[in-house]
């Protein structure tokens, strides 16, 4: 193969990073990626989800990365789908901006998938600055679990598998660092866009299980996760309400898709009624009134985060 052909060959891995008002973390993430061994094996796609900080201007500092700028916040699911439709790699590596890979991370994950053809996806271990495992693994929800998640605003975590070096199967890892075969998601026509900001992680894990394939953890391969502050806009009552409603509606969509229409309808009705009662209680206690009424309104209207919201 000539030099020109090698340059035109598609990358083996497409790294997909959805960033939203997170410039400091994104900079660290990209710096770590650029320090990878065998850098030529992967491309970097940053999908900027309507950021209002300096994130969109980082392209001048990282000319080897491709920045896809969305004019508004379309939600993580649509942003990921836009990135995947642009990506050229045999494998997709979903990466949160808060994650800093080690130099060998991408090569080792890709090599594992090449060697283990029966494995659908693989992930490294997420650790904090002190090297302690971060919350990364969850119980894949059944219908009752989806209702609990809708009410709590989070999935049910499970302990990291006890293994120091040997690969181990996991059911439902975080999408903060996960490499998956691109053909699998292309076969699904990417991630269901009836989700908005939330539940892409659970949807992918459920589809892998439905296909009777495995997701493996390489516990000896560690990457650092650094928590970032919630952007100021996300702290405003109506915006918090939108993100919270999107999560609950995502739980209803997940349950309806995987356990039947009535399972999803039950979740939506229950969380909406609870939100209405909470809003009325807020009038009495005068606590978080704007947030509670906004959340109830979003749930009643089925308002997921999809790029139509002017408040963003």
C-alpha cells in the first residue's frame, strides 16, 4: 500500500465526545487523546451541543480534531447520532469530556475488540484522581426499575466487578467511556431519537443484551474521570426542570419500548401526577415553586430536550 493510500484509509476508531459548556474538561480530554500512542488509528469528533462558553473555539488549539457545532442544545441522543453519521471508524468510542485517557487506552480497547469477535463492546475502568473506582456500572432496569429511576433521577448503581486484570463481563456500564462496534449501532439505525438528553446508556446496554452479545470491562486499563461543575444555565429553575422531566420521560420511553406500552404509560402518569402534587405542595411551602411548576408542565406536555426550547 502506497503512502497516499495509507493517508486515505479510514480510521479504525472514531472517538465521539458530546460537550456542553465544559471547555476546561474538554481541553484536558483532548490533550490526553492527542498524547495517545498510535494516534493515527483514530479520529476525534467533538459534537458541541450548543455551548455558550469557549468550547466552540477550541478547534484552533486542536486542529486534528473535527468539531461539529450544533446551533442549539438538541440533547445527547441526537448529538451522538449526528456524530456517528459523520464518523468513519470501525469502532465508536463514546467519551465524556470529563474523562482523560491513558496513552495506551484506545489502542488496547481496539485491539481487544479485534481479538474477541464475539464481544460487542468494551470499556476501561473509570477512576478518580486518587485512583479509586468511580460509579460506572448499573443495574439494567426492568419495568419496576425504570419507575424507580424515573422517581430518583438516577439509575441503580452496582459495585464494580472484583477483578484486577482479567476481562470481565458487565451488563450496563456508563457511556462515559465505552467502545462499541459501529456496525451494531448502524444496524439499529443509531440510537432511538425518541429519547432526548437521557437514557442512551441504558438503551445501548439493552440492545446489546437483546442481541445476546457481551460488554466487557478491562479492569487493568484505567482512565481518569474528573467531576465538573454544573454549568450556570443548568442551575436555573426552568432549565433544571427541563432536564429532570427529560429524564423521567426517557424512563417512560424505555419502559414502553422494552416492556410494553402500558409499562411506559404507567411511569408517565405516575411521575406526572407526583409532579403536579409536588407543585401544589410548593405553593404551601414556598420552596422551589418555579422549578416544580415548570417540571409538571414539561411532563404534562411530554417536553423532552430536543432543540426546540428557547430557554436554552
